[in-house]
């Protein structure tokens, strides 16, 4: 049986690229580049790369990137966009819970809930972090965003997700935040690239900063920093607050 995130991203690549939350690529890559000191020798793994927006932008700037994703549809779009730009990017259909990379990369990125936090169990989410650690060389860096568990304690997730909706984009309904599991359960409605309407029952895991810190320490990461994640404007000066829907996490492998 397919999970909701697998169904969601079937034939949803063009529409996905039009969603509001995908419009911050340039600024986010500016931040990533600054974090690696503009070192073009940095080998990057983009987990949950989707339509390849970060992979493509970073490859355009001269970095070697491997992008993996579970969705055939999103990867097809990524490969097409890379081909149009004459970029050599290694896009692979793989499951972030089951990777064999070992100390191959200087940087791992997971932006906009790329794989992490979408999984149906905490153990699966942890496995993605474990595989990220395994893929990194010693002193390698992990940069990712995840859902901020402080936000739903003070705000309606549904109202936030439905704010400033553009015609044709996904809509959200019947959200319910479970305080015992820190999961938000809700319904997402989309019309895919073929015009088919889908209504999916989804759930995503929200994390509080202390959880993320502990998980990463367990995996031998050091210098763990957590900030508020502003769309297209990541910054170390943005202290995380209850107003941030996402948090930005930066850590170094010991």
C-alpha cells in the first residue's frame, strides 16, 4: 500500500514547482553556499531532492551534486530541467531510509521536508538522519529544515497552510494536532499535472529543538545550531520562535 506522500507526488511535478513553498531556492542556495565557504570542491548529497531545484541551482554554481528521491515523477522533471540547462547531475530513485552511501559527501542537505519528517514512524525519520550521518565524511556538514513543533502549540496549521493560496495550488483541511505524538493529521487536496483531483489523508511529524539536538548528538554530530527557517532567506541571525513554521538545522559530523 502506497503512503500518502507517494500518492501525492505522482504526476505532481509541474504543479509542485508552482507551490509557494518552492519559491525560495535562490536565497536558500545562497545560504548553503556561504555555509560551505564557497568551496567548489564540496560534494553534495540532496536528500528528497524533488524536482531538483536546489540540486540544479547548486550545480549551476559549479558544485558536484547527487540528488535522490522516492518519486519517479519528480525525478523525471528534475532530469528534464537539468538537461535543458546542460547540467550533469546524478539523479537517483532511492529511498532515504535505505541508503548505502558511506563517507562520500562533504555536505548533505534536506530542504523543505525533503524526506525527513514525512515518514510514518519516528524510527523511519531517525533512519534518514542515520543515513545522512553515514553518507558524510568526517567533519562533513548536515543542513536541513523540519517542521517546528513549537508552532502548532500557538497557531492553526490549517490556517497557515491555506494563507495566501494561489489558484490551482494544494489546499488543506481538517487538521488535528496530536500532542502525544507531535503529529499533524489532515487532508490535502490537489489537482495533479494530468488534471486528476486527489484528496489524501496525510500526517507529518513536528519536532521540538531539544529532540533534534538529542537525535543528532546520538549520531555523533557536534556544533548543532537551530534557527527559524524563513522561505528563501535562511540566516543564522533568525532565532527560532513559536512564529516559525519550520526550523533550520545545521550540524557537523564529529
